[in-house]
């Protein structure tokens, strides 16, 4: 019979049910409305699953994960904007940054991702697109036993559409299980229009202090690493090592060519072995490479903007115009759907760190001069 690890012991479903009147004593989802300042009136779902994992999912912001913790230790970087309701979204230029809460998952797309575009057809799309500021409809909360596992999930539908233009939907499910140190994000992107429609999709996974700190390192199955620009070329040999906050730091972005495992999955992590006792603490992101062939590392060691971003994506961060020029822009035919899967979780033991290293044992990645070898 399947057992579930909780509080240092193993329990069967029957043993747990005998001990609690309601399962939300140990795990559950509570839906709320945020009510202070510019966060008002954002709908949110708070998920806790009994393992120490806790998530804040913003229902009115694409079901993105704005905050996450494990045993009370933050996993994600939170920006100075805090949570911002979608009505305050400013699309022009880089004003997306005025409502960028950071978070463990912030979604970019669907029509464009990367810098603002000058093409008149994309006017007003701005930095990283609109989808991350789109409220969910058809919201569904699940808290139930499925066989011997207690499943917790929140799902909903986001639509990016306009008259005479695109009609794309993104159906998302955020799920976890009782006792798990991880959660899953499953997206289905569908073209509900009658014209073939290009898309760009990028997952901005922002790991923060205390996981990111002086002495932390990135573990990944990188075959090649390329700096995006001149700033990233400086100190590029330390792409996987992190320092304390630096005054006036200029962000560094690195393109990675990742080696997938036999299941076409890629796992990358930031690990800090100086916290959480002897085990240290890390955060990992796992994704399927065939649908998310690009990976960018955002190394930002600036004061308050102190984070390492993992960005698995269908695209680069050079913008839709560059993607189109290179012939790399993905598209969906009328009625066509595409699925995307991510897993994010905590790394808490030396054995788990060793397993990560073993999975990335292909050797030291080659440092190359230009990201263009990745998009040509």
C-alpha cells in the first residue's frame, strides 16, 4: 500500500483520515482576494501541501506563482513592485517592469517575448508581451484523493485575442501532491482562430535569496554557454557562480544549449549548501526540451534586483522581429494545440545535489562568443 511522507513518518490514506477532521489541517488550497494598494482586487490561491512547500498563485495574473517557500525559506525573488493587479498593466515600451513582481514563475508571451517591437503590427505589445497580466476564466480548484494520492490543483483559461487578429488561449494547471517537495505546471496553448498564428512563450523562473547568495552555484547540463552582449562577456567564466549584491551591477544574460535526458527532460538548479543545516537548499526547474528548445540564464546581482532567472522558452529574448528574420518563429495552425510541462521544487539533501551533479556530468561546457550560433 502506498504511503505518504509527512513530518518524519510514513502514513497511509486511512491512517491520515483517522487523524484529521478536514484535510486542510495538513494540506489545502485557500482562495482569497488581495486587498492592499495596487494588488487590489487580485484573486489568488494559497496552496500548502504538508511537506513545507507553500505557493501563492495569482489567478488574475495568468495563474503565475508570485511567491513560494519551503519550510518557511523563500524560494523566489520578489521585486520591489509587489503583487500588482492587471488593471495597472502598462504595455508600452518597458513599462511591463512596473508590474513585474518577479516570482517563481512569471509567464511571457504569447505574441511576443523579449524587448519592445517597432513593427506596426505589434504596436503596444511592449516588453515580454501581455499574457502575464491576463486574468484566468473557468477557474477550477481540486482537492481530493485520487487513489492513494491527495492531489491539489488550480486551473484556468487565459485568452490573448483581438479583433482582426490572433485568438490564442492558454489553459494552465498548477498542481502538487500531499507530501511532495515539488509542483507541476502544465499548459496547453491553442489557436482558436482560423489563421495560422505565430507565438512566443517564455517562463521567467526567478530564484532569490537565500538560495541565491555568495557561494551559490548553478548546476545544469549545459553543453555550450554564450553571452548575450558585451556586459555578459565580462566575467563570463563565472556564469554558474554567484556573489553577494553588487552596487550598480549590469545584468548578464547567457544562452545555454542544454543536454536533455532520455525522456527529453532538462533539469537546472541553483544550490546553496550554506543554509538549511547540513543539507543546504536549492531550487530546480525541469522542463521538456522539444517544446522549449531555448534556455536563458538571467544573472542579476544588483542590490534589491538580486536574482538568478531560469528562462526555458520556445524563443530567444531578442524579440519577435529577430525570430522571424532567422526563420525560427513557431506558429500554430487553426485549431492546433501544443502542450508545455514544467516541474519546480526544492533540493534539500546532499544526495539530491549529488544526483543533480551526476545528471550534468557531461563535462565543462564550452564558452562561445556569440548567442547567434544558437539561433542561426
